[in-house]
């Protein structure tokens, strides 16, 4: 499922963004080179980072370490793409205010950068010890799907469907009120649960005997791999 998100949904959303945003703004994308860099480095780093959700589990230690390393590498395509597309908006504030589609793209791109950075931070063992086997990972995946993919999808619908049909939405002013509640839901849903999940203590204390046994098994595997 992790690779479905990164290799299909992300590429599709970015492809739509690279087409729609310049069309709606009436200007070329900020940097062709950053677009190429983001595409190829995403293909390089993404396939192996799914294992960062199995830190401190019975997965070979070398695979966990590789996933962490590649998760750090993912900052290259993420911020190359996010920065490139956001810089395309530079000087286009008036177009964004007048458009009912472009605010969705801006929000989705910010969501892409933040959710992906959150995933990289989660990959580190010092952070993962608190978040492993919790719903934090579920919240992270929802932030990516709703905070990034869904906003880009609605931006594409509002921006491209009128061009395809030759008809404007009947009630365009309803677009922005539809965006703001989504932002509030993502904010409240993402901020409130973490303290309840962790309770101020490392997750190892909440796993019980079986969870601690899994961590011990992972340590044993690391020792064997090092021999």
C-alpha cells in the first residue's frame, strides 16, 4: 500500500499539478530541471522506504536502516517538487485569490511537503520508538491522502473540467467553503490524538510483554546480521 501511494497516487497528483498549474496561471513552470530531478529521485528512493513503518519489528536490521536512509533521501524529490510548483505561483497572488481551483493546489502542495517531511521524521528510530504500533502512522497516511491527494484532485476537477466542458460551475463560491472545513478537520484530527496515544511515555511501555518481545527479537536479528 505504501508504494501505491508513492508510485501511483503521488506521481499522478504531481503530473496533474505540473499540467494544470501553469495552464491556470498562464505562465511556465518555475524550473524544468527541478521537475526532472523530482521525478527520477522519487523513482530512486521511494520503492524501499515502506520498511520505515517496521522499525523495531522482526524485520532485518539492515532493511530498516536502508529504509531510514532512503526516507532521508526522499526529501530531495519532495522539496524539489513542492518548491518548484510553489515557486511557480510567485507573483501570482492575484490569480490565486480570483480562482476557485488554485487554492486547492496551493493547499495540496503544502500538504505534500509537510506530510512527506513528517514521514521522514517518523522513520528515525529516536522518533519511531514513540510512534511504533500506534495510530500515528494511520494519521500520517490520512494526512498524505487528504491533505495532498484529495486537494490536488479537487483542484484538478475545478480547474480542468470547466475547460473540457466549456461550462463554469454553477456555484463557484461554494468551492472555497468546501476547502476550509477540510483544513479544520485535518488540523483537529491530527493534533489531538498523539498525546492520548503516547501518554508521555515511550511506546515500548505500552506494548506489553509481546511487543517488547518483538523488539528484543529485532535486536537479536541485528546481532546476527552483524556477525
